[in-house]
C-alpha cells in the first residue's frame, strides 16, 4: 500500500477515528490523549499496514490495565489516589512518538513497506525492525507492569537481585514479569507476521520474526527496569503498604526505596523505547535476519 495514497489515508482516518473514539468511550484515554491517539494512529496506519500494530498494542494493553484494577489499587498508590486508568497525551506519545517518526521517514524516503531483507534493502529493513522493536517494547513493558505486579512472589531490584523490594517498585522484577515481557514481544511479532501476510510481503521469516520481537520485548522491559531502578525514584509507605512515584501526593510516612528523582515514568518509558528501537533496528535486526 502506497503511503498517504487515497486508500492509505482513508484507512488511516477511519481506524484512527475508531481508536480515539473507543478510547474515550471505554475511559482508556483522556480527551487530550484521544486527540494524540488520533494523530498517532493516522500517521502509522496511513504509512503502511504494519501500523496496525498500534491497535494490537492498544487493545491488549487496555485489557491488561483494567485486569484486577481493584487489586492493583491496593498496591499502587498512584492508582489508588487518582482512581483512573485513562492515559493522557504524554503517556500516548511516550509509547508511539518514535514509531511515528520512523514510519514517516520510511514512507517519505523508502516508499511502501517491503519484506525485511538486510542484504537487498538495508535501510527499509532497519526502519521496519526498529518500529517492530518499538511496539514490542511498549507492549512488553505494559504487560510486565500491569500483570507482573500481580505476581505472588516478591520482586527483586534488577540492579541488586539479592534485594527484595515492595510490589510496584520501579526496577522491581519477577519471573512472572519477565514472562509477560517476552509474551508481549511475541504477540507483536505474531501480529507483524499476519500483517505482512495480508500485505503480501513475502518471504516472511516467521521464526526469526517471533524470536526477534520476543527478544526485543524482553530486552526493552529490562532496560526500562534498569532505568527505573536508578534514575526514577520509588517510594513505599509501610502504613498503607502502597508504592508511590516521586511526584505523587504521598503520606509523610513514605520512604525512598530505590532510585534518584531524575526522570518521570513517561520519560523513562520514552528513553527505554528509544534505546530498544535503536538496538532492534540497527543491531539485533541484522543479526536475526541476515
């Protein structure tokens, strides 16, 4: 499908409208978040069918966020205070901005989507792998955060694996969280295979794509955890037994658990996505697909 052709623009406009409308109706997006989602959705889906990975991410992430929300409110102080799971513009852009930039670059300079082939089409393949790595990281991190927090075992700090930390601590990991990270990457790999089949982009390297995307999801989630454990501050209140972010309104009894207050959660997400996008497109992609 030619980027920004009449067909591509029509598809992008239709599904971007449905995406933002559903986000507001289901209370998964704020009005400003829905406006950003419309812009992001149109840019991604008007440049190629692989842009539909955004919808795959959104639908799965929304389900994961709402899963056992009442139980999460007993762990996550931020959620307990606000009571809302609606994502605003900063959260939307943190999980999509780089994919938009790479997709626009691909559409303008490389044209329509192409099969991943680093020997014949190096630049389009790097961009495609970077975009897949981006979506894999976003879904992996969301599943690890939203479902890993429900693990029965106590998390350990990724930078000090001998040290147990309270659930909800930035940089805390569990084996269950790592499983969800890998599964998030796997699901993006699977959807990319299906989207390429619909587009007629052959040959499709199914096993390589699954392995690549799963690896990117796990790597991206671990990078996010390392950043969260070091340059994002986590607080814990022993009285309410709730975890808080540095910028939350907190009880006076809270204590610092880990990290320095240098970046917000959205900034950490953006940084980890950027690192994994480069890692996937320019380092792991050539390794997996050559």
